[in-house]
């Protein structure tokens, strides 16, 4: 490995950043495609209920349905107690 | 029975029309009776890339509306035997193509052609969906760039859910054609590599076409770039056709060409 490569390997190249971003996005969008049509609406409503009681934003709540629609998983990151 | 191939991508400007022209010509050169259909209603360009724009009298929409017969609308290519072009309409009416109308035309073409190559418009909505609806095979044209890769994945989603094959419980055969590839920028870490794109899209690789000056030159002259047999892009498309027909050919133009001393001194660009 040349000295140039050595320096380069410490810093991520823009292509590897692109790859990582794409992998996350594509996985997310594929998942969305296979989800039932009612899911976005249901997510919104669950979010609204939780937000009524706890101070959380959309990013703090993850709602996933597994592939054969048998397990609904709800993850809520609660705000730190101040 | 004809095989229906759609050349699609989601994103615009990635090389669908360039690739359609090369693929159609390549198949005809191998002796298959081939028709190229321009599905880009309102933005027809395939005739220009094929160099037959002055011979367009009737178009796809005229045939669907029974204002002309297929034989009147089909343009026989002057350079390549076995090759015909069905131009798109310049109408601004986006709904000029109907599923039933397209099906009727494809059925008639299928009686006498081996391959029907459909050049899709950009997008993932109606026009693009109609171009891919009847496809047996999809060639997904992708550039090594984030928005193109993302859109390719979305069009794969459409192929897997909204094509006739998918509706009947089957699958459209998928091929990845990576175009405008620049090995020097890949080496510099500035561009997604073939391996990166293959890993993300997870479909078989048909070919890699390098970013090439030959493409602009060919389009200036209205000659499909595959006929520029000495050019890198021409060779890459020729390889892709051979692979499509089952031949096992190694991928070329993936690495930076090592220039000889003289060409380095005189700086000739290949
Ligand atoms: N391999 C390539 N090298 C250089 N330029 C290319 C290459 N492929 C396509 N282009 C150029 O990119 C532009 C868009 O190509 P086109 O085939 O019209 O794309 P699309 O049909 O997807 O909109 C054109 O100017 C074309 O000359
Ligand atoms: Mg086009």
C-alpha cells in the first residue's frame, strides 16, 4: 500500500459514503414497498397517541412490521430525564 | 414468439436511448429480426440517434389510433439488415398510449419479429410503466451515481409488482447495464464501483459501458455507437449483446488504461 493510500484510508472516500447512504436508503425503500398500504396511516396515529403523553419526535419512534405481517415492532426512544 | 425487452432506468439522461439503439442494432447484426420502439411520447429521440429522423411519416400513436398500418409506420434501417424502428409520437397528449393499444401493436409485431426493444421514457409513473408492462426482460440502465442507483432500485420495484409478468405471478428477467463508467474516478474513490452497484441492486451484470467520447460523436452523426466497432463504448455494447445471447465474455474497460510513453507525451485521448 502506497503512502497516498495510507492517508486516503484514514479518510472515507466520497464513493464509500455514497455506497453507505445508498445501502441504508435502498433497504428502507424496499421495506416500504413490501409493507401493507395501511401502515403509514397507522404509524401516524400511533405516533400521535405517544406524542400526547411523551415529548418525542418522529425520528424517536420506529414502527416495523415483519415480512409476513405477524409481528409489529414498536421502538420508542424516550427523552432523557432532565 | 418475440422476446420483449424494455430498456429502463427511472432516472432520465442515463443512456437509455443510446443503449436501446446499440442493443437493437447489436441484435439485428446477429441476424435477429429486431424492432426498436420509442415509448418516449412527446420527446422522441430514438429516430435521431438512429439517424432516420427525416424518414418519419407515421408513428406509434398513429398505429394505435388506426390512422396508419404498422407497415406504413415501421422504418427499415438503412445500415443494418433485420432492423426496424417504430418512432414515438410528438403529441403532447400523455395519454395517447393505452395498455390495450400497446398490446395490440406488440402482438402484431410479435408475429414477425424475434426481438422487440422498448426504449422507455424517464420516470416511474405511467409512461415508464406502460413501456415495461409487457416486457419479458428488462435491461436496467444505471450510472454509478446515487440518484441513478436509487431510481434503478425503484424501477426494479415497479417491474416486480406492476408488470404483466408480475401480475401473473411470474418475474421479468433483470439485467444491469452500468453506463458512463469512469475507472479513473472509481480508482480515486470519487465514483461508485461496479462491485458497489452490483451489491446494492443485486441483479446480474450484463455490461459496463465506459464514459466515452465516441457516444457524442455517434449521436452527432445519427449512427448507433455499436457500429463504431473500434471505440470502447462500441466494444462494450458488443460484449453486452454477446452476453445477452449467452456467450461468456469477460468485462472490459473496468480499469484505467495504462498509457504508453508516447501517448502520455503527446496526450492523445482515446
Ligand atoms: N457511455 C457514455 N459516454 C458518454 N456520454 C454518454 C454515454 N451514454 C450516454 N451518454 C450521453 O448522455 C446523454 C443522455 O443519453 P440518452 O441515451 O439520451 O439518455 P436517456 O435516454 O436515458 O435520457 C446523451 O447526451 C448521451 O450522448
Ligand atoms: Mg431517452
